[in-house]
């Protein structure tokens, strides 16, 4: 099992049409955002312009969570509203326009991967997934198999668990918790 820590303070920004994006990780490491050959990508973005049209990614499923505000969007001409920390799931090829500014969390996963989920949790989790992600929403301590990690808001932990070992997690505060199996 390999646990990688990505502190928000070490993530650099790049520009997209509606603001800035901060890529935490792309998997595998040899993949390229531009070539769109990644299995998954985890990022956070600012939506600085309203309305903003989201970038399309044919062949990807997407989870989006607003971190500081609610989200007022139109998906394929259908109006929807998501509260702060509420998880929005959509096909990355959908027509999505945001009418609200804010900061979001993004997890894009290749449609070739059929088993994945993202939830908000502040309790214990037990899993044997090949990939486990934990994104802190506030200052928190996370215990993973009895080892403690202190996270600041918007820090990311990525657990690579190719041997499908049992992973026990305990959260001191609310986090985004995701799993993925190849």
C-alpha cells in the first residue's frame, strides 16, 4: 500500500476559461491532461466568471463538489442547484454552465472504470478498494490503519492499494471519501 499526500499549499494553478484550476494528481503519473489519456484526475478550480461553461471531456465521468458556496448550474438545458458539499455527478461530455462563482473539487474518471463512488463522511470507513481518496474539507486528523495524518482544508490523501488490503480510516472532521477499482 502506498499513501501519497498532496497539500493544497503545494499545488500550482493553471488557467481555464472560467478561472484557475489546481491539479493535485493525475493517474497514472505518465498520463497527460492534454492528451486525455488518464484513468483519473483530481483537481480543484475557481469559478471566477458567471456564467462559465465547463470544459468537456469525452469519455469521462465526473464528480464535482462546491467547497465554499452552492452551485447553480444548467446541465443539458436542465436547471439544477447543489448545496455546499453536495456531490454533483455527470458525464463530462454534458453541456454544463455554472451561474455561480466559487471554488470546487473535481474528480474525473475514465468511463472504462465502472466501479467508483464519492461521498461526504465524518465517520469510520473500511474498504479494500484499489484507489482510495480523502479530500479534507476542514482541518482534520485522519487515521489510516492506526497511522495519523494531519490535514489542512483542501489537502488530499491518495491511497494506492493494488493488493486490495483492508484499509481502516477514521476521520475527526468531514471529508470527501472516494473509492475506485480497476
